[in-house]
């Protein structure tokens, strides 16, 4: 059964956020400073709580920008933070054990074969690839790396020094398009008006000081999770709810963002997927048509793996993968 809080929040504001990503007129210097090179790129909306409007607004502001060129997908983020601190220094450590900034990318929006990148205020990074979400028995590939990755941090204040109050920290990241070849199933670099599914997350821990004056997480207190496009659950691995990034070959706007015309279909398919999985969790077997009726407008067929449901233009599999009807 779907948790009532998740269901109500999802129905109240179902459409993910959208962003037009303009082409950079020149290569972006990756030095951690969000300077005049970014002026043509709009800021995203301020991040919200991961669960949406049912939770209080974040304590600190977070927002991001995106641009692109023939070689890179560029990201910048501004994280207001009165106490900038970080501890992890090993690449591919579990970076969200520190305060961090995270990028999630699903190029073709099929909810499978997506990419995750995390970074802390020490510029320590973690990159991983997921063939499918954890909820569908996906296993992260920590061996996936980003050759040619460029990243930088600027701390507005002093890192790991509790004696003062900081303004925060800023992030710049450049990911080569070639990094996405494994699972993009989309042109690299994108074409004009192509849309990818993207989301950002900020993990923020409550902190205290050790006896020798160093920052540490408050034991037993869960992190805050702030995101660009709400997930309506404390779970970033719901790619179906990520935002939409629409690429433009123009170097400045305005360019109109086109909402996904298939969104109602996607909602219908996801509702059926959730109902099927709720039945499985309770009964440990596949549901019959009588037990989980298919909604109007869906055609459900049984497969060797379980089932496949199709609407007018899209289908969803038992493991949440979304595909076009003609594929």
C-alpha cells in the first residue's frame, strides 16, 4: 500500500520542475567560482525538502545552474552554509556521510541506466552507475568512473573552522558527454530541444563540536535532504520524479520550456506499477487482473518476468523500465 503522505503530496504537485539549459558561448573555467561566464544561465528554483510541501522549507538556500557545449555538461551550485565543513578525502567514499551536493542524470528517461555524482566541500567525489533503481533490485556499479571529470569548490569563509561564520560554498562540475555512452541511448551531445531527466540533492547534517573543536554529525539525528524537484519520499532513487532539462543550442534565452506531453501517461503507468508492487509486498506473488485491475487506457500483458503495461505511447515493465510502445 502506498503511504498516504506520499500519495497526497504526489497528487498535490505532480509535475516535475523544468529547466532550459543553454549552450555555453565559450568553455567554462572550472574553478569553483560562479562568475560572469554563468550569467546567461538561469538559476533553478530554490531547492525544497525532498518530501515536498508537507515538510518545512530548507534551513539554508540551495540553487543550481546548467550549461553545455560540444564536450561537457556543466553544473554550478550555490549552497548557503554558516558552517562549511567536510571530512571525507577518499574518492568513491560514501560522500553523503558528509554534507554534500549530488547530481542524478537519466538521459533517456526510462528510469533505468542512470548516473549519480556526489561531491563535498573538500572536492572529494563519488561517481556511480545504476542499471536500475534499488527498489527494483538494482545494484550500484561503483567501478563506473568519469574520465575527464573536472570539479572545483570555493568556500565563502573558512572550511572546518568553527571560530567564524561562513557564507557557504559553491560547486562547479564539468562532465564529458562520453561518460554517458554506457547508458544514455540518446545523442551525445544532445540535440536542440532534447530533454533529459535530472535532479539534484543536498544532504545537510546537524553538527556539533568534538572536544578538540572539530565538526561532527550529531549522533542519532537524520540528515536533511533538499532537492530541486521534490521526490515526495526520502528516496532520490525514484527517477520517474526527477526534473526535466531541455537543451537549447542558443547561448541565451528566452526559450520556452516544453512540458512533457506524456506526463499523464507516465502517471497512469506509475500508478499501476505501484499497485502491482504493493500487492507483491503483501502477498509475495503476482496479482491477477481481478486483484489489481488495469486502469482505463492501459493494456496489460503477462511476460516471463511478470507483466508489461502499455498506454498510448509508453509502456512500463515490472522492474519500472519505461519504453516507447514501438520499441
